[in-house]
């Protein structure tokens, strides 16, 4: 280099572009060996990480005794669900794949339209594999343990239906986007009906991962309207309503979930008029989860309500809307849009928290993974290690994927940037 | 101006609506209470809180609680365990969380990745699964007796050396007090000198050195009043040292690891929320990376992180109730045992909720006080 860089015009990096692509050597120097302290850290951490990776890899591929998962896969997924009724679950899965595919396709169409009109920033380039990697890994692991051709074919069928439905949904005209959403909801109801209705299997006989998902989805769905009402009540101009709502919210938020679950398990039967039959433990757990979650949903929705500018309400009053219509037509649509990412976060929390129902004796995923270790064939071999790792992996895939999607959603909705 | 008819008067309508609302809520609550009392009486269960004075009739492992003591006393023993695990857990989780949170922003790629791996893998797993994992899969599978030098890790007990106080401790206490006062005086002297002349103050060195010297002299002058009590192996179990039951250790480790992963995210977010110019200004002044973090970035980040941090501390206290799943006799477990020993469930659970509510409200109160002290005054 003979010319001094100072004599040349300083290149202005383009906005948003990485300034320079470092070579591997330069990259390593800057990111791993900047100072002697950095070098020491790098050495120590690479030793620790290498050791951890070695131990984890050795466990997963060699020393782990996975036979217990292999033989109990159906137990872990549905537990007491009658085996000859399993076709209902598969049918439900097909229905869900079809309807959710349509909903996703229609949403993608709406988004692409918005991007084309320049109303929304284009999504950043992301590989499909990276986005769905954990879920695909989970499906692969489940198929490996299932190990039957029929399971493989059925899963492939579900995937094909989902992809086909997505393309079909993409053809829904953007001005009919509400339909896609409606189809999704309809699918949820239909899948539920297929499993429950027509001489089906009541949820007191559900178990494993299926019960986990049912409690999480059912819990958040029922909590949502209650939470919205509580949040509106908390911001009401009626002091009496406000006091009652604040009291409920703060009371529930101040106690651990397990005490509310105990309330459901031991007290709910006493609450009902004498002579009423006590609902099943599953139902009581669901009620407890709803009682608990609606307080947290209320706080999230309150945040959304506060984010609606005061001017919106004043403008609504100025054009002569009644308070009720102002809330329903002006405030809530804006508030609820702002809280979608936080609601996904609450759903993840609930998904993880459903594991606590194992303490009151329900057999959801975590409960099953601890009781299968006392089967005669597996008793006293310390196999809880393997089953817990499996259960934790399933939970991890669920909440990690959902949290990634919620981050995407947050960026797309531009929450906090408006 | 004439008043409108009462059924069209907004003021009257507002009051009428609220009255109706309150009547409905109260009626609902009374209906539940009435049903509960009726159901309890039909089954011959007492409806008052005097069961708290009844003899418990069960033992609490790991404490010298006697079966003849009352259920109320048992609950107090449980509260003590809850407070112990929460207090230790909060301190450890905070330290680990700050460490991991700072590591997530390290300029070193490997450190950053390792911290992210830790956070992402623990945050997305139910805390109950982590508790089960540590207690059932790790601690209970430790060898029965494992003595590693001064420490004991086994599936029967965890133990670390403990300090014992012997004769002459009063003298040593006085020496410690004198040392502290002397160190404080020296500290202020060095600070003033630094302010006046600008020569390096080394006040930590001076203060700590003086304190150490006084403590050493005091220790020997008082005839070595502090001894070390190391855990010893007996024929059955262990004696001496500071012992923890495996349940306690399992819950503590799991809660600390889980909460730290959440705290790390709070710390990271708060550091990123500090204006970039602050760090750049510190660099421009020639502060070292450590000084930059310690004196410029962290103090400001700390102010931002207090409310979410307090929330996670509170979560730790609430999650300690999961000790019930691994038979650690904290307050939830004790109440659970009491219920299975025929204590009336509704009153017991209401009481349990009340206890946790007191915990929550105290933490909220402390947070608000700290928050008010630390907030910048007169910020626009």
C-alpha cells in the first residue's frame, strides 16, 4: 500500500449494510483474541464448551438408554387416550393442518400485499430451515421413536395437506383476509369436535402432550375475553368496578400458580351448590389455569389500552360515538393489535406452566415422563434422566419456536416503533 | 336549570350501576362462601380457623418440629424454609444473572454464544422440569457418600464447612468494630487527599488492608475465637458443617439457574437501553472496559432494571412453592401435608395464599422504596 488512505475520500458505508466482510483471520482476531484476557477467555470457554458438547453428544448418541422413550412414545403423547380411537387425533391433525395452512397462506398474501404497497418493511431474509428447524427436528425425533411406516406416512400426509392448504390460502383475495382467520378458528373447533363429539373421548381421558396443549390452548382462549373485561374494568371510570378488578388482578398475581391449582383441586368442589357433581380434575385444573392466567392477560391488555393515544378517544367522542362504541370500535382494535406479541409470550408461559398440573396428579407430558420410570421393566434404573431430557426437549421446541415467531411478529407489527 | 329525571340523570345512573355491580359481586362471593360452608358442614368438617391450634400429628424432616406442636407452628417452620431458600436464591440468581447478562454482550464471540446458549436453553423449559431434573436425575443419583475435601455432595446431604464461635468472640467483635471504623476513617482521608491533590487514592487497598490487619491481630489476641467446623462422615449420614437437605439443594440450584436465565435477559436489555453515547464518552475519557462498565454503564442500567428485576425476585419466591413437588418442607408442602392430615382444605389454602400475598406485597413495597430513591430527580 503506497497511497495513504487519508488522501482518498472516506467511503461512506451504505445504510444498514455490514461495513466490511472480515476475513476469517481478521474475524478471529477481533472476536476471539483481541487482548490477552480475551484469549484466556476463549481458551477457557472453548474447553468448557467442547467438554459439554462431548458429554451431550455422547449421551444422546451412545450412553442414553432411549428404550423407555421408544416403548412409551404413545404414552408420552396421549397417555390414557384409548388406542383404537387414535384415528380421531390424526383426523384432528389433518383438519388443523388444512385450516391453519389456509390461514397462514392468507396472512402471507396480506403481508406481501402490504410490502408491495410499501406500508410494511419487507421481512428479512431467513431460511425456512432456520425458522422451522427446531420443529422439524422434533418431528424427526418423534418419527424415529415411532419407527412405523404408518406414522411416517400419516405425518407426511399432514405436511402435504398443510403445504397445499397454504398455497390455496395464498389465493384468497387480500380483501377477504378475515376469512383466513375465521377458517383457522373454525378448524380449531372442528378438530376439537372430531376428538370429543360423536361418541368421542372426553378430556378426562386425555393425557401426555395432548393434555398439555389442550390446557394451554383452552386456558389462553378462555382467559382472553375475561382478561379484556378485567383490563377494561381496571381502567373504568366507575370506582367500584375499578376496585373489584384491581383487587382480583393483584390478588391473583401475588400468589403462586400452584396455590391456585390447589384451590381448583381441593376447593372447587366445595364452591358448587350441594348436590352438584364435582367436575373432573382436568376441568378443575383448566378452571384454575383460567383464573390465574386472566389476571396476567388483563395486565397485558391494560398495557395495550394505555398505548392508544388519548386523541383517538377524543376524536371518537367528537364524531359522536358513544363510550361503548368508542371502546369497541376505536380503542380495542388498536390496543389488541399492540398486545399480540405479549400475548404470545403469555401463551408460552402458560404452555410451560401447565406442567404444574402434574403436582395435583394429572398426567400431562411432565407427569407421564416421571411415572413411566416406575413401570416394572424400567423400575429403579434411574431412567428419569432420559425421560426428563425428552420432555424438556419437547417443551423447549414449543416455547423456543413460539418465542422466535413472536419476535418476528413484533418486528412486523412495528410495535414500539409507531 | 332543571335537573333531568333521575332515570336519565348520568350521576344517578352511574351510582345505580356501580351499586348493582357491587351487589352482584358480593352476592356471587357470598353464594360461594355459603355453598362452601354448607358443603363443609354436611361432611362434618369444621368451618373456622381454630384448626391452627390443633396438634399437627406429623413430623417435618430436617427440623426439630415435634408432632405435638400445633399446625400453626408447622406452617411457621415452612415459612422459615421458604424464606431461607428465597433469600439465598435471590442473591445467587442475581449474581449469576448479572454475570451471564454481561457475558451476552461480551466482545468475545465464544463467550457471547455460550451465554446465549445458557439463556435460551433454560428459559424455554418449564421450571418444574428443571427442578425434577436436578433433584431426581442429578442429586438423588449422586453416590451415597462423596467427600470432596472440605465439601460433601451426596444424595443424603450437601454440606460445606461452617464457622463456630468460641470463647473470646466478644473481644474479637470489638476488634472488628474498631477495624471497620478505622477503615472508614482511612477511606475518607484517602478520598479527601485524592480530591485535594489528585494523587491515586488506592482507598480500597488502604481500607481493606487496615481492616485485615486489625482483624488478624484481634483474632490472635482473642485466642482464636472462630473455629472451622468441617462436615464429618458418621456411620449413618453426616455431622457438623453447614448442612442442606438434598431437596433444599435441588430446589435452590434449579431456581437459581432458571431465574438467572431470566435476569440475564433483563440485565442485557437494560445495558442496551443505556444511551450509546454514555459508553462512547467513557471510552473517550480513557476509562478501561471494566471501569466503563462499573462506573458508567452499570449504574445507569441498574436504574432501568429495578422493576423487572424485582418481578423476577418475586417469581423466585413464588416458584419456591414448587418445593412441594420434591417434598421440601417449605410452606406449600407443609400446608399440603396438613390437608392430607385432615386439616380443612379451604381455610388452609386461603391461609397459604395470604402468606404468599404478604411476601409479594413486602417485595413490592421494598421495590417501590428503592425505585423512588434511585430514580433521577427532575427528569423531563
